[in-house]
């Protein structure tokens, strides 16, 4: 006579130890059977008629339910605050820091840490329609595209690294050509490497760049040929 499971009322074999439907342990008919037979993985009780464990087959099934993720609502393609903080490597709960803006460097008037006084200006409209202004300091001022030039022009590839030098000594301005490739011209005349004097509003040409030299040192301007 088949055994009936007292839990789910399913008919089982006479020698069944557990219910084939609910795995409820049935009464032991044969006293020689002390423990149920386990599956090869020794995790589930096995019915003697089973050739494989149905529970292990279910566990080894690679099909799994795909986890559902809740999307964070966004407004018309704009990033929400949590997205921005995650992109910045912060947790959404981390207090946000105020935005820091670095001052934009001036391309025309670089600050000089040497404490030298500004005594003149070099103005050019060759590369920008609004113009560019470079400061001329007391002492020696190199003009070229090298990083240590006081008057640094990067747009003109015909200018040498140290193309020319402007000197201010004793209220006098002079300019010398530093053996440049394309020469230095003052009012259309090529300046020698020994130097030539500069006066207020002189026109200077280095490579493809045309300059206007302006004196702002009071003593030099009064002593020079100042134009109205």
C-alpha cells in the first residue's frame, strides 16, 4: 500500500522516506532505514526511485530573474544633483562644496614677480582686432616666443625665441636685434645688434608683427620726442 503524506496528502511509494511533492519526512516503515539517502551534493533527501536530485537541477539552472533598477527621474536631458555628485566621485549625501573659480590669466600683461616698474608699452593689432598690450619694464625686456620673454608673442611663427631686446636705462630706451632670423625694424629701418634709440610712438616690426611703442615713464617721455 502506498504511503499518503500527512501534510499534502500525496501518495508515495511504500519505501519512500520523504514526500516527493513537499519533502515532508514520512514514517519509517523499515526499521533498518535509519537515515534518508541524500543527493550527490549531500544537500537534499532523495527518494529511492529518483535517479537525480530535482532540487539540485533547479539550483543549477542558469536562468535568473533580471534585477529591476529604479531609474532616477531626470528633467529633459538635464543631470540631477545626485548624477553630478557621482560623476565628481562624491556620495550624494556628501555636503557639496562651493564652486571655486580660478582667475583667468591675462595673455597681454603677465604679472612680474621681480618688482620691476613698468616704464612703457608695446601695442599690436596684427593678430587680434581688439589689440594686444604688453608691458615694458625697467632694465632689459626680451621680445620673442620663449617663456621667459617679457614681451611674448606666440601667434607669430616668424619671431625667434629671443628676437629683440628693449632696454631702459637712465631715462633712455634702446632696442637691439638678438641675431633673429627675420630682423628687427624701427620706423622701416633695420635695427643693428648694437642697438638703436626708441622714442615715443615709434613703429617696430618683428617678423610679421607690427608694434607701436609707447613711453609711460614721465622723465623719458618729457625728454623724448613725444607726439601729440
